[in-house]
C-alpha cells in the first residue's frame, strides 16, 4: 500500500517527513525557550567577576540529584585528597538533594529547572565559579572521583596554568576523554599523546577540568548554549588563541559509572574498540 501511494504521489512522503522533522524541531525549540525563561527568572543571576582570591582549591560539582550515592563518593574522594590544604566544595544541583550526600563544609547551591530541555550546564558552571573563593577551580560532575595521589600530582605539577587537564580513566581503568581533539569539519574525536601541546582542534571536555578562577571569570562558558550544544567545544575554540592548555599526567580522576566513548573515537589513527560489557568493572 505504502509503495503504491509513494509511486502514485511522488514526493509526498518526503514532504510529510520534512513536516514531521519541522514539528519535532519546533517543539524542542519551544521547550528550550520555556525552560530558559523559567530558569532565568527563578535562579539567581550569574555575577561572575574577577576577585581577590586565596591560594587553594574550589571544587565545583554539577549534579542532577539522581544519584546521591555517586555524589557522596565524589565528595569523600575530594575531602580525602584535599585534607590539610585550603579548599571548598560547591555543589550546584536541585533544591531537594538528600542531606546524607553531603559532609560538613560542603556548600549546596540550589538550581531550579523544569527538565523540559537539556540542562543549562553553562549557567550552572558559571554560577558555581562565581561563588569560588580560591585561585584554582575544578569543574566536575557527580560521577567522577579524585584518585589517591591527585593532590600530590598537582603539587608536583605546579600551578603555572590557566587551563589544565589531567588523566581521566573509566571504571575499567581504560583511558577516557582527557587529552583530546575535536575536528568540527569532520565531527571526529581523537585522543592525542599526553606530550602533545596546543594541537590543532584541541579541546577541553566539559566533563572535568581545572582552571584558574579569574581566568574563567574573564572567559566564562557561553550561557547561550545548553548541554549537548557544543558548549565545551565553543569555549575551547574561543580561549585557545589566548592561552595554552596544560596536561598533568601525575593526577588522575576516575569515572564512578561506566561511560562509553564517543562513536568513532580514534587514537593514533585507529578507532578505539569498546570492551565487551562482561569485561568492564
């Protein structure tokens, strides 16, 4: 029947398909607009300015509040690693976060949203950094933990950087998206050698990175973009002409839940194959 109609009315199915695509995109745009308006009104405005900072670490964790167990593990790892040094932990997430996820001294910044569109990750991160009091900031998510020796690795690496990445490993110990490049023209990701510097198309993944607080204040994420809209790639392209990305191989963070690699991710010109599920820890 469909084949007969397609033959009798050439182009009809193509037009109907285009119409459906248009409606889907229109709906997504409307939901995004409503979410943006609501979140702008209900949440505090981002007041991100350079300030006089103290020497130390501000850890900004973004959470959706769906896994308090992971959030608790992340906070515990940070408290363990930073014990004895000036630091603070700022958690940006839903107003109703389980209190058991927190430890003494952790600051909760409530963020209200409708969950009708992808998260306004740029606004959340900018809000967190705006409240940071120390010169070095880590922007991370609730599904990453600092591995033992993270602080020692940064002590040895030093603080002469604007933007710094360190090693990221998956739950199975395999390398994840840390020192990486993204070619917009081909839409391909590739891991690059840790000793490569300022490689063309290099970008800092929004999953996790360290940054100087006031450098970020002068070069914040673009709040016109939400999660999944290339916000980290846009930021990387914007700042790479004015600074140098640094790689600290002596510090490691680990995913607390397994995350697959981007499709087609390459290393040394070869596509990386995911391990079968039964081989992942």
